[in-house]
C-alpha cells in the first residue's frame, strides 16, 4: 500500500511579489508524500488565488480520497495519473502534486534520476531567468542590482512599461523577457513590442487576455518578438488552440496536472511548430525539481521559484548564473527538510 502524507506551508517571499493580478508576501503551498517501504516521493502544489485554488480545499479533497489513493498499486506513473484524472476530476493542481510524487517514487524504485528514467540525456540548459516583480522603478532597479543574473523576467502591467525597461537596461546587458499576465490591449501591445525589442527584450508572455484569440492572431502577424502563451495554455486541449496566435507555450505543471500531461504537451507543441517553455508557480525546490529534470526537452525555462523565497523547504538543486544542476540522486534527487515537522501539526 502507498503511504500518503501531506504538509502545508506559507512560504515567505524575499520581496513582496507583484504581478498585474495582485500582490502577495507569502506563497501557500501543499506538499504531498507517497511512500513505499523506506522510500518516499514528493510533489508540490502551490495555491493561486486567481485560479481559485487553496491549500485547504486541496487538503479536503485529498483526505476524502485517501483510502483509494493508498490502495493504488503503483506500477506506472502514467496509469496513476489516469486513475487520479478520474478520481479527482478538475483538480489539476492537486493531481500535479500527486503525479510528481509518483514519478519521484517510481524513479527511486528504479534507482535512477528522473531525467534518466525518462530517457533524456542530461544537459543543464536552457538557463532559467530571475523574475523581477512589479514595483516602483527604483525598487525594481535595486532588486536587479542585488541579483546579478544572465537572464531576467520582468513583470509588467502598469502604466509606465517602457520607463521600467529603459531604467532597468541602464544597469545590465542581460536579456530581458517580459510577462504581461494578460494586462495589455491589442493597441497597447502593438505600440510596446517594437520599443521592447529595441531595449533588449527577447520574448513576451501572454500580452492579451486569454480570451482574445482573434486579437492574438493579429498580434502574432505583427509582432517583432516571439509571443508565448501562459494563461491561454493551461491544459493539453489548449496547445492546438495556441498555434495561430503564439510562437510558443509556457507549460505549468500545476495547471496541466503534472509531469505526465506535460510530456504529452511538449510532444504536441513540437508537432505544432511551437517553442516550449516550462514555468514556475512560485514552487519551492520540490516542485521546481520536477521542472529541472525536464530541462533537456525545453527551449526556455522559468524555474526560479526557490530563488524568490526567503526560506526553502528542500534541498537538491543548485543554481549557478542561471544554470540549474540536479543532484543525480534517484528520483527528483531532493531532500525534504520538512521531515523534522512530521510529529507536529504540519504533517497529517
């Protein structure tokens, strides 16, 4: 039988984290553990307010299905994902955490790092960016100066977009990518994109609202920069929809339901001529390690979640000038520091 455990945390950011959808100082997150004998696999699902996902609701669903999950005979992670897909339909974030934990455990049982189990030759590229959240221009400059990095993601969505990028550019020659999180209109985007390119921006994520499919087609035909879908590409069904309006997609494990569907999304994107990025939902090292093991099949990476937190809850990843290295231990190769709380209120 599988041994299911879960842990909840409210992880503090190093800086208040602001995007066009709001500000938060802490990231609530749910850690799940699936055990067999002395081995345990871990997964993570962060709570995101604008998706209506809370740790409390995920925990309630998890407890209601505990017995069925623990009775499951883990033979293949893909089969486990299909089991979860029917057991807790629509619960993509929770399914993702359980799917990641299953892959971690299964790779440990096979005594291989996850990337090796998946048949990927290791390469610790592409580089990951470091994200600068929306703030006053002076504060954004100070954050950039405090974190020298070879590639930055700049969150935009305020009224002084070009001023922000122009001031940041004075302090680094590193490429920028911009994430608008649906904040612009078509006219905004047409005005901004050429100026952003001139300031060393290399791509733009989700410039328009996710419902603006026709406008995105027009913008793609106009754009001097690659456009990547984020909010417009949440699950497998969205990949094909993005072909006409975007040059690439940003896959979030939490949104799509985990590693299992993410692998299918990458395959579909390749067939559709779309570039592939994998992104962060502000996960700790646990959730980010799942992305790190998929680096060999990505074109772009946004896996800086642990760098944005004041304190992490696991070890096993190493960041060096944008390069992510995994530990090469079996599974995700991480060690969950929260084990010390197992006898406390944090573990159930």
